[in-house]
C-alpha cells in the first residue's frame, strides 16, 4: 500500500511517502493563497498513492485572515431572548487596567441574528413549542441579506435537541451549509456552545471547498482515500472534516505531538514535544505516552509569552491537544524596538518572500539568516534552495555587529521557547528535568541542546526525518472519532449509548472514555479518564488534589461524558541503518564561541554510532547541533539521542 502524508505549514509543505516499507520525503515552499498547489507539487514527485493523510492550516488561516479568502456570511437562529449572547460573551476583562480594551467583533452581525419562539427547560423538558413560521421567516430574511451559512443554537438543546432537529429540517431546503449546536458541541454554557456552532458554520464552505478541490486534483492521478488530521490527535474522513471543521483548526501542530507520543512509548520515557518550524514553535508534555486533551480553546485570540489570553478570541468547545505555541520559528524577523533593544518576532517572513538569505526579496533578517551567519546550517536547504550568506550578513549588519546580533537573537528565541516549555511542565505541576526533550521541525534540532541547558534537561531526542516529523507522525496516527453527552442520568448506560454511536461511525473501533466532573457548586470541571464508572469520584478527587491541593466533602457531579473511538494506525520501521564508518567534514561554527565542528551526514551514521560535541549532523530536512559537553548516539528507533556529559 502506497501512503502519502502531507503537512501544510506556514512556511513549508512537507510530504512523507511510504511504498513497500521504503520512505521517501519532499519539502517545498507553501503556497498560502492556494495551498493545494504546494500539496500537488509534492505529490507529483511520487507514484500515485492509495491513501493520502493531510494536515491543513486552511481553517485557522481563514479565521485569522492570513489567506486571501472572504469568510462566508453566517446567520444565527437562536432562542428568543438570546440573540446577543455571542456579543455579550463572558464579563471577564483580559486586560484589567486597559481602559481601551475592546472585545473581538462578533462573527455574526446583529442584523443576521434571529430569535424564534421555543424553550426547553434545564432538565430537557419542553416549556414552549417551536414556532416553525418564525424559523421560515428568519430563513427568508437571512437569504435576503446574503447569508450563505446558517448556525442554529437553542437553549438547553444538549439535553433535548428536538427543536434544533426540526429547525434544521426546515432550513436545509434553503441552505447548503447548516450547523446545529447539539451536533457540533452538545455541552452546557450557551455562549461557548453558540460560538463553536457559528465558527463551524463559517468554516464549512471554506474547508468543504478546499477539500473538494484537493480531492479533484489528487484524483487526476488516481483515486486514493483522503483522511484529515484533527486537533484532538486522530485522523477523520473528508465528510467528518467538512461537517465539523472546528476539529481541524489545529490540524498541523497536533500531528507532531501524536508522533512524539508514539516514540515516547518506544523510548519508555516521558517527553516534551518541541516543534520549531518556519513560523512558530510548539510545545506539549507527553506523560505515559499520552498527550493531554483540553476543551478550552480560543481561535484568533492573543497570547502572552505562550499563554492564551482568555477573552481576546472566539471560544471553541471541542477536544484539542494541549499545546502551547510561541512566535519563534526560522522565519521570525529580528528587529529593534524604539528603545533600541533587539527583538525576535512575532512577525514572520513566512514562505514568501521568506528570509533574506532565500534571495526572494525578503528585506528583514530572520533567525534562519542568523543560523546561516553563525555556521549552524549549510548554504543549501531541502529542495536545493541555495542560501545567500551575503544577504543574510547585510540584514544582520543593519542592526549591529552581524555575529553579535545573530548570537543574541538566537538566545532571545531560546528564552521565548523555554517559556513555552515551562508552561506545559512547571505550570502543569511537572518537573521538566524528569523529561526528555523530543525535538523536531526544520529548526528545532538546531536549538535543542541550548534549550535543554536553559530548562535543566539532560537528554534530547531527535527523531528520524525531524524536519518532516509532523507529516511522519500523521502517517502513524490512529483514526479517531468522538461522541459526547451532557448530564447523563445513568452513567454506565450513557457510555454504552455513546459507544454504539461511535461504532456506527467507525466499525471495529476500541473505546476511550472520559468525563468532565466537578463538585456541586463549582463553575468548571476537570476531565478524568473513566475505566470503572464506579470509580469516577475517586479519579476526580485524586486529580483535584493534584491540581488544586485540596479535596471537598461535597457531592460530585458528572457534567459531560465523552467517548473516543480509535482504530490503531500503522506501525512501520522507519530506518534502515548503513554500515561502515562515516567520514565527517569540518566547519567553523559560532555557538558560545568560535569552534571547529565536525560535520556528519545523518544517513551515513550506523546504529550505535556516537557523535561527540561540538559537532553538526546534517540531513535533508534539518540540522542538529551537538554542543560542547554533549554526546549523541544513534539508537534502535533511528533517533539521535543526545546526553549531557
């Protein structure tokens, strides 16, 4: 079976191709306005695959306005009295002392928000019947005002969705794209549920059209199946991604974390997944081979040193892998602020025009330019792109001494990435020194040993094909679907019902049970895994003690239960080790000081071979720096394992 795994990032489009156990790779520039062009540029270099797995940034880029797409006009139909819920939101102030702070504009303007008479009570009882004439009137007005998508969110529909179902039957005659809240996010909290439904409705035409276009182009060279990476770390089919596109918003970053979790099980250690690409750096903690899941996510929100500033974006209630992202990638721009202090990011040169050394018109120096001037990377990148050191030196020299600027910029980037790692370890009650740093991405292995020293880690793992590891991780990912239910009356029976729903969508799946639990009277829940339904309280109180440091003598309430259906992905051997002794070259490199480093080709390193720092290990998709006082060894998984001596 021939499988192609495609990861579209902000700067590069990566393809990993598997044919009869042999892995081939491609790395080329992303085409932001038409990402399918970059995808096909990679796929056409290989024989037509039988299966394509894909991670895409089309959803998040559309919401952030990073691509030349006009978002669809969405109308909202909701319960009478709740027309303005997405504008009122929550009354928390993200910037308490900023009198000029403004909330993000509502995604649906007021003239496209319609109220209809209906009411379901807090126990799911019908208090007032749905006025179908008002629904039909709202649909006609929405069409007249130019709406192309429709969202329906009624009060307490997560308990009794009868009114939403009937409203959907009425509006489907007039709208192709319709989202109803009980299908997208059947959970309490009407603001978050309505926001999620609106965003889903807004993304439906964008994601559907993109995947349809991509499928047509792929089918020109065969008729492969197409699966899409979801934000919760599993693969979903095209229909699922088109109907619930909110689940592919963090598609790309999730792929790398999934791959890291699979490797951590082989390595038998907890790892911090660190992914530094061309635009951003991402971090996540993996404990006992699992990446933690969060239900709190805001798209389009601001971050502060990697923390999401709640209330600055649009909330989504859907399972996401718990990742922290900072603006530190190879394309991050180096600049001076008004006080003359050197800064790195958040702006990125991206793929077009890219860093100055690309020679494509970039006018600002970047971290890639710094790496080239410091001797960290060769002057030829993947795909044969020749880097111009003279342009990189010119850009850095505009800010001072080129070597001092480059070294300081890389130190600033290291500090920024260290903050991200502390967020997913120290602030989660975890000691980073007890983890291995699992470093990948095109730029990640360059910074790995310095980053490990900064946060007190003594072991670094660089997997095979690190610059394409997100695509590789996606190829190994499980197929996964999710069903949820709120306020179950009979916990055991409710889980069985959800498993039956999952089984109909994904035959042959195994099940993972979770529950969102709280003490009665608490405002928010903790998510606990459920093995035995009789031990939910015990699991919750153990997690509550670990999270908050105390327990209460109070009744426990299960708010929402969730079942993930999982079909295990492929497990393939990734590396064929060479024999013989490698013959390294040499290069002058500036780390903390100028050193003469040995330069190895990774594909020439046999199993068990050791590399002593200072050294450089180059390969098609990335470059690994082995610092002074570090020693790297090729292990059985094909990973390069660095240990601090």
